[in-house]
């Protein structure tokens, strides 16, 4: 009897459950709204730490407006980070680190904004970029933006399992479904074709992850331009949610750690008997507030105590520390991150960077490779036809009114 009751209360957290997709989309709406607000804050002279603080406050505010009175966890799925020109990884300085707290955005640099909300453990993270203070972008920065946009659109189309969007006869559909998905080496090769067109480099070890409930780094990953000894694992499949990332550089594409404090962390599944009371206290707060989602030390109650408390947690493997890193030669880098859901109808963008305004972002370079152009022309998802049906209904009503 007990087993029957347990099975009856089990919740389906996959995309087969419409509530799961609704929660993802609700979190995505919040992520997009806050991204727009934070992008507007990225002006010349603005201090990065203050932008991050405002972004997190907006995320918290918007989260209070949804699922009121329901026993559903909700919170920040990724703290607001603003990575200046040559930074590759998310950057979120602390108020208590005087030098980092004074870092401000400079005119003309490319700032990468990353943030996200989560509802019931379903996180939607997005990363977009702005050119600080620019109304029109030309030259090498424009090349970089064009390259990153088209590489991102290319990668999203490569995420669709073979045959998912195939058309034609049943035999043609079966043939398409029987094709092997592109290897990760092949994916990198195609992305590098786009990079070469715009004379930029793919940032090494740029990683896209499978998402799960309370998990943004599950057991599958795709790594672009992997370093020696590094490789991805698994291929995308129907019913999965992924965080798809693309990074490009005007320099070498090689990455080095920066001399900044690591302020971004995430709890792991490792258990370790912490010896220091301060470490145990900090970990308790982390578990309660953030679960297994990334967080910034500035989000903890006592920032200075947090800096001390996390040391043992990182050493014992209880926390993962994200090292601040960037382009080795100091060149500008770009980064985009899109959260997608793969369903039987194709790839759905849950959160996504905005399409650049190519009237204001002008490059004199152009993709001419036929293979790349052919992939870019592919749809991301099947047309449901609902819009066309509505148009036909309206047209019929209009015709009837005219006859009368």
C-alpha cells in the first residue's frame, strides 16, 4: 500500500509534464525582463558591482510576483554578472574588495551580461552583450558581434537531433532520422568556419551543458575548441533542456586566469566534514538560499565572513569555485548563452540574446560557405500552423462581412 501511495505522489519533472515547461517559461520571462534592465545600466563609468547588485535585486523583486502562496522554491538561478572587455568567465566583484569594487565600464568595450531565474529548480540562464556607449558599431567589434551571432544560430540548429525536423515522404524522414548526429569535433569545425569568415577565434573550451532540475551542469556537455585532453560527452536529445554557449575572441582565443578574487561559487554533491564553525555556518546559509545554483559571495549576509568561510568548503570540494579568466593577450571577447528546450517539435529558445540590429552593427565581411548557409536556413522548430489557421478564420469572417 505504501509503495502505491509513493508512486501516486511522484511528480514528473520532465518536459512531458506541461507544468515543467510553464515553470521554465515563467523563469525565462523574468530573466529576459531583468536582462533588458541591466543592459540599460551598462553605460560608461558605471561600476560593475553596483550593476550586479541592482540586477540581483530586480531578479528577487520579479520572483516575488509569481507562484504566490505556493510551496514552490524559487530564486536566482545565476547571479547578475558583468564581464568587461577581455573577460571570458562571469565577473561579479565584491564591495569589500576595494580595487575590484571600483572597476567601471569603459566606452567602446564589450560587456557580457549573464543572469538567470529559477522556479522549482528549473533554471533559465541567459548571456548577452552590449558595446558600452555605442549607438553604432563598426570595424573589428562589429566583426566579432556578427561572428558570435551566426555561430550561435548555427550551433542551435546543430542541437536538433537528426530527422527531428525532416520533411518529405516517410522513407525520407526515416533516412534523415537514421543519420548520425554531428560529432563534437565536427561541430567545432563548422563553428570555426564562421569564425574564420570574420577573422576571429573561437574561445577555447567554450562549454554547453545539459540542464536538469536543480542542475545546470548535468552529465552531457558539448565543448567547442577543446584544449588537449578535454572532450565533451553525449549528444542532445528530445525532452532535454540545454544551456548553449558561444564565445569568440579578437585575439588568440586562449584563456588564462586573472588576478581577481573568485567570487562565484556553486555547491557540489561532495560531502566533507567541515572543521571550522565559520565554514559550517556559511555552507548552511548557501544550502538554504541557493541550493545547487551558482551564487556570488556578495549575496551572503556577511560578505567578509563568507570570504573566510568558503576557503575550507572549496578545499574540501563541497563548493566549486569559478576562477575569473579571460583572453591571454587582453583582446576583446564575446559570449552568448541561450537556454533551449528540445521537444518533438524542435528547438525552443527559452531565454536567448537579442538579435543584433545589423543597421547599426556593420561588418564588411559576409558568410559565403554554402554548407554553413544551408544550415542557417534550417528552421529551429516545426510550424504549428496555428497562426495560419487564425489568419484564414479572420479572412473568412472579413469576406463574409463584405458579402453582407
